[in-house]
C-alpha cells in the first residue's frame, strides 16, 4: 500500500489491530507499520516471535529485513522506551511537556492535549487531570483558560 495515500496509515493500523487483536498489549505492540514483539523471558520471546511469524505467513505479510531488529533487551520503539521493566514513556516526550509554557491559543491547548494523550498509559487518571483542558477547548475561547486549567497544567 502506498503510504502517500490519504488514509493509508489509518487503514494499515486497522489491519494490524485486526490481525494481531489477541496479541496486542499481551505479547505485541502495533503502531501503524511498527511492530514490537515482547516477552519477560527469552524462551517466551521465541514463542511469541513464532506466533507473530505464523500470523505474518497466514495473512501473507512481508517484512523488510533491513528494518527488523531481533533480540534487543532495551531501546526506543513505537515512540516509547522499551526496557527490562517494560514499556516506559520516552524522556523526550516528558521533557516536551515539562518545557511547555502555559498555552496562549487554542492550537497550543490542542498540542498540550495531544502530548498528554500520547502519555496517558503512563498517567493514572489522566482523563481527570486533563479535563480542564478539554473544557477550555470545548468553550472555544482562550479567555476560558482559567485558574483550574493553570493548576492542572
């Protein structure tokens, strides 16, 4: 599929979600054309890779070997940091939010909510914490960036 097409990324993501439905969050992570097979132990990892390869064959999917990496115990993948402890937020993503100044426009609030959404799996009750931002966006006026928003920020 040519990735220059308008909905190619979303279509490919849906395909990955359907094919690897049982593995996602358990033994795999899938983000568009990036796929990560994970396991706490090496023996489990071999089994999980075999299962993924079986699905690749079943659905006639091809891998670009020059873009594949195997047997890595830690590194950056899928915009996250993968370590022995599991999947963690990448420090650059955290730093981007910490270095932001208070939003002054609707676009800046949207940027903040997007960055927070990409980290929501690492934040407890992230929806509750970001609710003031969504309220400000819903109201559609920057004069609605009030003390509640600033405290949440």
